């Protein structure tokens, strides 16, 4: 269940990814709407892709990561099949190997 198609940009604490919702996505409902819970997973996978890319550049050890919690998520619109989602993220803090981040997902620009 890969929810990142490509990394658009990646700096030390910021990154941007892209995902086009395919018509056969398991997170689409019967009306073709993309699950809001899957949006949280898009943000989590976007950070993971960014983090792995940065560690690879630095030749650092890559480790597994897990989404532990989402403090808040606000939805202004639903996504559906065919939509292009761009996730912009910023790592805001790190405490005991836990990364805190701010993510914003834009639909079709």
C-alpha cells in the first residue's frame, strides 16, 4: 500500500511528495472518495520517504519507523480517484527518536 509516487523536494527538515490516487486504490469507497484515514497515512509515508532519502544521502543507518499518533488533522475537502495529492511536510522537533512534524496535503494544486 504505497501512498507516495515520488519525492519532489527534500531538504534537511522539509520535504514534498506527490501521490496520484489510482482508480484501483484500496482506500476508495463505493463513490470513489479517498478515505480520510488514508490521508494521515499519506503524511506518514511522505515523512518516511523524506527521512530515508536524507539518511541515504548522509550514508546513515536507515531504520524502521511507525506512526505513533496524529495530534490533529483538519480536512477542507475530500480527495477522490484521479486526484493528485502533494504533501508538504516539515520536521518540527525530535524527542527520544520520536519525530514531530507538520504536514499539509494539497489536492490538485
